[in-house]
């Protein structure tokens, strides 16, 4: 069974070599009790270690079951120790942090035996040695004899062929020694027991064979054995030793966890030390996450307020804004700049040049809308698309005086300007409408996805204070700022201030009077009782069957009030809630928000109105005036044609009307008469005469002193001065001529004037009757229109008709600047694949005004990454040192594991498991500490910055990743110490304390 052939073992230290065994040749029976005696240092334990596979012989051969071990691999030796050999040591070599049962099971865990089977066999083994009642105790709770019996049970658990006992009674008293020896003698009945001892009495009493060694040689053998067969030994490649051993990772975890739990304080401190780096990283990640969350919120707020907006027709302001910011796209000219001189950057010139030469850009939004609805090349995945339509909302309510007024700031300012300065400012505000868009009271809410009336972006930016968000098309919501305020202009739009009150206040301010501002407030309930009425554009027109035309009823206050009070016209709008914006504002610039459902309702009902249907059915006729539109080929009539046309028309009028027209026409002097008269009067006038005349006559009228007026006139050139005088003189001559003619003709009866008109028309333009100029004048002022002054498209716009396939604007709402930049790239790609006239052009104001924010974010990110890297390096080094210390402390355990058949990989796995546990503990502890530290950190951030939205918050995924990183780093850091542990000599490891 077991044969040693000329075994030699030499230990070499430096240049010194010591022969521990010198040609030992022994052969053992399958079942006998062999005692090896000899003085210390004779090679007894070395022989035992070589037989057990713990040590390697220098030369010779160890033959096991007829197989040579010369070519055994480490795996073969591990399997041999686990399946064929059991060790009993003088110092017991039990693992102190494992229970008795776990110590006995240890060898079975390497054999791949199931847990239930391990427990059963371990209990049987302990029952054989009489320790069943102590199986859940730890080694330090047993006596020496009990621990040795545990060691014997552990050695027998795998039913080995060979039991090796190294001084099994060396640390026991006599009585206990006898008990152990009786147990070994019983075991030797069915297997080979080889015992090393210094006690010849015990050897004589229990052994069936005694071998004596001296100086590494066999000097006596009481019962030598030589096998009868002389078969050649098989090599390790020709015969394998059975099932390979392997420790499962859960077993490794259990061993390491039990070891760590015996040193709870130290384990905690180790985990805490390892968690310091994780805490630093987690705090940085918390701050970074909080900053990124805040930046994302700012980005969303910014991008919802300033989306990428593409208008059907707009002015490209990019170059003007670039010039205003002092940024130039042109490369530097390269001209040398001297250090001691100041040079000029042409910002004002570039800006003015950009303004004067700003191009009007036209975009084919119909084609672009079709492109977006087909997928948009990925644009719709990056942004919410909103189609805007230039629908004119005429919303009215009643002021405190009961007067129907238009509910918008433009009307209020128009009324105020007219009251202060006189005149009609309608055309002015229409032309400057885009400048006052930011004052608009009414604004459409951004719709949400899947049919939601209000988008989540709006809901996130505003806090609902009262009521609810609009749920129907005819419901609106009132917005207040973060101080629960609305502008004073909004009071007019809400009907809380009358037109007269506003005019009185403005007049007092203009007069320099002090106006006492009353602190006014209203409850949410009062404001939510406010109602408005939306009059659709087509509803203003009433059909006149007699003339087959339409009349605009809203042109008069009476007609407007009739429309407002009628149940047949308009849509009643109800305020249903009050919402407040955050400290950073919101995307809504208006104070009253309506939904896209109202827009769609208005567009659909307008398209379905009879007026719009009639206009669509008659594209060549203005159905409002029942006049044809001017066609492209139509030309303006000549003066002669005008004279003939007006003459024919005047003859159809009654006598009184003809008389009035004749007087008016004859009161217009010819231009030649005016010019000749002016020239005659200016012939003898000099500059000095003009200056004197103006100084005397106009100084008092203008309310300035003569010296100031003289100074102003002196600054004018002769051409400028004479031109102004001639213009004033011509106007005076026309007035005098008209007054004289009217005075003379008005004395005649209407019948005579009518006859004189008929004669003039029959005669045609002449010097005796009406001149050609006078006929043209009458044509321009009396001739009823023959064509509509409007166009087909203008009429459709006036009626509020909208083609849903042709939006007036398209807004793209992205969440981040990165997504916005991707959208810009996709629009560029779209432009490259369409014709030039279909290319899209727009001004990205956010990119122009906030281009540096990306660089700032990147800089902060790089800085945080640097801190993280330093923390990771420090943590890795520390964990490696801690693991190496653990290896030194568990050296004996390494020897025990190797003795029961654990491979080098198994030993590495044990320490990798320990580093994993420490790493997981450090990671979890670091996350818990970070969460606790974030509480005071956030309090400090809020106190210092005043930004309640900015908070350090560790994202759950980030926390889990940090725990995983901690575990991975500790494993990596422990690889070298674990490898060093695996390479330890098991014999030396068993000798360590």
C-alpha cells in the first residue's frame, strides 16, 4: 500500500545543506499501528510530513497503492491528503473561530459532500470519540484531551487509508494519553496508523511495529514488511488519485466571516478605515449628484423658457447678438498688437451693421412638420415638439365700471397712450407687437404627452396653491410669482381696475404728482370666480342680406357689448386654479394659462363657420365686402380713366351730393398754381427776413424764448430753412384758396351747382371746369371701391382660419443642453438633405447667451474625478496592508487547511472571501455614514447658498455601485496577500504560533 524507496530530504539555507533523511526505505501494511521512535532531529516528523504529502522528498520515491508520486502535481497531492490521509497533531491544530462540528466537517467541505451529509458524518465521527454533547462548542471551551479527540475525529471523517499522528499525547496527561492511545489502537484495526512519539512505553504498549530512526536513517524495525509482488510503479499520469478537491466560495466566506466575528472590534475598525475612502467618494458623489440635479433643473427651466423655436418667418438676430456680446466668428487678422497701446474692437459698428442688414428668414414649416411626424430623424426622441399657430385670441371681460374691455396688456397700453398723448396708437402697437410679447397676459400651456392637457415640465415648475389645473378646454389657471404677486397691468386684464382708474394714475404721474399706491390683495376664491369671454374672429361679423356683405360689430362699443352678452357667441373661460412659480421662475411668461385644447377648439370651430366656408369657396372674392380681390394682372387706372369713372359715378348721385362734391373739387388748387404763388412770394425774401419773421411770430407760440429759437435756426442750412418755409407757405396757400372758393360757391343753390357739375363732367378735364387734378382728387375721395383692399390670405387670417398642416412656429423642448446640441446637429443633417428653399434657419438664443455653462460643468466633473481617483488609490493600498496582516495572523490556519487537502487556490479563496467581506462592510458602512453626514451638509448648503433646491443626495444606484467598487477594490488589493498565503509552506505554517 505505502512504500518509501531510498527517500532523501535535504534542507538548503544559503550555502549550508542539511540532510534530514538519508535513504530511508520502508514499506507499510494496509492495517497496522506503526510507531516511529528516535531522538529529536532524527527525521521522524519529516518522514511523517513526506508520507502525508505536506513536504516533498529531495530524491527517492514514495509509492502509494502501487503508484509513483514523482510526477504528482499540486492538485494530486491535495487530493491525496484529503482522501487518503488524516492528520493528528500534537498541538491539535483546530481552527479556533470554528465550532467543533465545523472543524470536523472541514475536510468534507473540500470533498464536495452535501451539507446534510457532512453534518451526519461529522456527528458520527464525534460520537465515535465521545464528544457528541460538545459539537457546538469552540476549541477553547474543551480540555486538551477533548481537543485531541476532535482532531482524531477530523482525521477520520473522510475515512482515510492512513492516519498520521505526530506526538498525539505530547501535550496530554497520562490518563488522557491512555484514552487517546486506546482510540488510535481501535482505529488501527482497519487502517494504517503511523505515530511519531518520544514515549517508548506507549509505543511498546500499543504499537504492532516500532521503527527507530537516528540521524535520518532507519536503525531498527521490529516488524519489517516487504510486499510479495514486485510490479513496476505507475506514474501519476498513468493513474489519477480520485476526485479532485475544491473549497466552495460559500465555505470560504463562512471561514472568513467566523474569523472576522471573533475580532468584532478590530473588524469594525478595519471596515471603518476602509470606508474612509468610500465616504470621501460618496460625499463627492452626493455633492456631484446634487449639483448635477440642480443644473439639470436649471437646464430644464431654461430650456423650457427658451426652447429651440423655428418660426415660419423671422429676422435672423444671431449676428446682432454676437456683436452685442463682443464675440466675433472671424479669425484674428494677425496684425501685431503692441503691449503698451489700446486698440478698438468694432462692437457698435458690427452690431449696427447687423441690425441694418438683418435678413428676414422664411422657413417651410409644413415640410418640416411632415418630417417630424415621420420620426424627425431622432429629433422627436430627444425633445417634446410643440406646434404653434398664429391664432388671434380676442378675450374680453368687464372692468369694475361694467365696461367690456379687452383682456390684454397691449389694449391697456394702447388706451393709456391715447389718453395721455391723444391720437390712435393701434398701428404703433401692431408694428411693435413682438417687442411687447413678454407683457402678454395670455399664454398657452405646454401640452403633455398621451393627451395630457398640461406637461410634466409645467407641473414641476409650479406649485398649485388653490383649485386645480385646467381639465377642460374652457378652463384657465392664474399664475403668481414666488411672492404671490401679479403685475399691476394684470389687474386691468383681470377686470379688477377700470380704464379710467389707470388713465387717472398715468396722468397724475405725467404731471409729476405723487400717487399713493394702495396695497391691494384678493383671496384665491375671489380670483377663481373670474370669468372671461373669448370671441372667435369670425363671430364679430354679422351678415347683411340686403348688401350681401358682413359688418364688424366689434368696431363699436355697443356692438362689442352685444357680442359679449350674447349666449350665441363666444366661449366663456373660467379661472379654476392659482399656481405659484419657484424662486427660479418658470416657463410661463404670461399670467393666465389656457390649454392647447382651447386652441384646437377655436381652430376647429372657426374652420367650420359659414363665413370661413364662404371665403374658402370664393377665393377670388372678398366675402366681407362682396368685392373682388385684385389679381396679379390688374393695373392702376390712369388719371384720364379716373376722371371718366368718377364723372360717371357723380352723375348717379342726388343734387345735394353732387353740389358738395363740386364745391370740394373746385376748392383744390392746382399744383402749378401753388408752386407759382410760392415762387412769387419767396422771390424777394432773404434768410434774414425769414429768421426775423420766425423769431417774432413763433417764439411765443412755441413757448420758448427768441434766443433759443434763433440758435436753432442758425444751425440750419439755407436749403433746409427755405424748404421748410416753402412747405409751410404752400399749405397756407391751399387753405386760403379752398376757403375763398368755398365761400364763393356756397352762395349758389344746390341745383345750380349740380348743373355746373354735370357740365364739367360732360366737358371733361379743362381749365374752365374741373381740371384733371381735381377729377383725380374727387376719384380718390368719392369713388366707391371697385376691388377689395384685402387679399384672400389676409381675409382668412382676419377670420381666424388656420391650416393645421402649416404651423406658424415649431418649438422643440429638450431637457438638457446635450440633447439640445444633438437636436441642432439633426436639424443641420435635415438641411443637408433638402432643397435650399426648404432648409430650416433659426436663432439659438440659449446657445449664444449660455455657451460657457457646458465648460463649467465639465471642469467641475474633472475636478471631482481627480478627488475620486486619489481616494481609490489610498483605499486600495490600505486594504492590501490589512489583508497582508490577516495572512500573517492566520498562518497556522493556512497549514491546517493544506493538511486536510485544501489547494493553493482554496487558500487564496479564503482570503479573497475575507477581503470581500471587509470590502462589502466598508462599502455599506461608508454609505450609511455618508447618508448621515449629508443631513448637516445639506443644512450648511441651504444656509450658505439660500438654494433649497441644491442638496447633496447620494443616488441609490451610485451607492450600490460604490459598495460593489469597494468589494472589487478590496479583492484586487488582497490578491497579492492571498497569493502569498497560498504559496506558504504548509509544514512551516503548522509550526507557526
